[in-house]
């Protein structure tokens, strides 16, 4: 069975734009056409195979950074975690008691390479058909190549599309999903509105997002940075820089002012508060809003710090000194699971349209 990793290593010809192709592109699968109110056109093809479609005459002005375009391969390899996201889907459904329609029609917002949403949903919901959407043709073309390689082109269609847009048919989908998309949007409420609009009445949306409980990690990192100075025991310079950046980044994304130029320049823009995301979801027509904290474990903060270091640097050989791990341990010891659920780092939003 081909994996997304395998396809990446082979660098498929998928990234060539449609203009470079000579063959007549294949048609959109028949089931997908009625799911759009806007016309679709081929976007990325490999020979006669259209790997990614786009919205014709799209007026979206949303932009994404190079980490999702020129550096898409590196991004995919750093963040791919299908099994982890499959567990989160299961956990969100089990804890809320929500059930998804048989053979659901799924709209996935901000799919990237699809590894964390489309791939788990193909496993979890047999017979599902998915529309995978993203602004990055580069990331979507990896998914398109994977679908072709695994004979799954009838199960999912990739469309370059702004998550804040209204190009899909209203009331057409059983399930909307999104792994780490809303916090990238300048107007997350517009993304939630697009999800609510796309769903059938009684349909569900599931989003995985970061929350303002990351303020605890900020406090721990500030303590580690000052302890290094007090001890005269400097951290590895790269570790020091990453922790310093985390402190700045967490502050900038906590209750940000979306009208500022600084906010617009941020790639990851939000660490949501329960109140803000709940109010936004209610405003756009979700009648049931449940937030499931992803992790309340006894070692949560000790677990997350090395993960954040790895994700920021791509390196696994940057350990924190024992005294720094002891600081994280003291945060873990001071804050019980009930607190970690209240001030969650990451959470699963399970929303139902009335
Ligand atoms: C953190 S990544 C998550 C990707 C994927 N869901 C995953 O878990 O690997 C955020 C994704 O959102 C996409 N994105 C950012 N702004 C967008 C927008 N306005 N519309 C659609 N996609 C967007 C980026 O291109 C990127 O692929």
C-alpha cells in the first residue's frame, strides 16, 4: 500500500500546473459536481489525470505562506500524524456521543496533504466520499497523487478553495472536518459559517484547534529561560531561540486584535478561548457546541515541550536539560487533569447544525 511518505520521496510530477499539460483532462467524478455551486476547472494535472481542481473565476484574496507552498514537502513530513488524528476523531465522537451518517459526504477545510483528515476519515467512515479543500495546490497535489496511487480517486476530490468561501452547495454535506485550519484564518467565523452553510440540518462539524491554555506553556518557557540565566547554565542557542519565539508567539495569538497589521502578518493567528469560539459557532447557526480537550494527562507539559521543539526545528536531537524538564514536571504536578481540561492546549470542536 502506498503511503503519503512514499509518494513524497518519489516526488511525483503532480506539481506541474495544468497549463503545462497537453492531454485532455479527465472529468470530475459525477458525484462531486452537484456539490458545488461554482464551476470547477482543472488546476494541477499529471497527463490526463487531474489531481487538483480549482474554482473558476475565484475572487478569494486569502493568502498562505511558503511553508504550505514552496516548502510543502517539508511541512507534510513534519506534521503528518494520521494515527494521532484518527484517535482524536474517535475520542471526539465517543466523548460527545455524536454519530456520523452512513457513507457520509464529507467537506474537509484546509486539508493540506490530507494526511491528518482525509486519510483518517477514509479509515473511520467506510464508503465516505470527501471533498478535500485547501489554498495550497502543492499540498493538495500530494493527496491527489496518493488517491490515484491507491485507487481511491472515486473516494475523494481535491479542490483548491478558500475555507472562508461559499462555493459548495448549501446543505449538501453530512460532515465537515478541519484539522488545524480555523486558527489560520483571518476570519475564523467565516470558516465556521462556510461549514454551517455546507451541512445538512442535523449534520456535524469536527475541528481540531489550539486553545489559550498554551499560556501555561508560555509561563513554563519564561521560567526556563530565566532559570538558565540565573544558573549561568545557558540553553543550546537554538533551544533558547525557539522557547523565546514560543513566548512571543503565544502572547501574540492570545486574544489577538484582528484589525492590526501584526495580526495579519501572523501565519498561525489564534489560540482560541472557549468563549470566543463558542460565540462564533452559535452566531453562524450551530445549535450544539461541544469542546473536548484532547489531552489532560499527568505528563502533558513534559510531553508537549519536546514536541514543540521538534516541530519548530525539524530536529529530534535537541533535549532540554534535566533542570528544565523538572520545571515542566512541577507545572504538571501543580495542575491536575481538571485544570488541564479547563485550560486545554488543544481541543476538538464537535458542532451540530440545528
Ligand atoms: C496547519 S495546516 C493543516 C493542514 C492539514 N489539515 C493537516 O492537518 O496536515 C493549515 C492548512 O490550512 C491551509 N489554509 C490556510 N488558510 C486557508 C484558507 N483561507 N483557505 C483554505 N486553506 C487555508 C494551509 O494551506 C494549510 O494547508
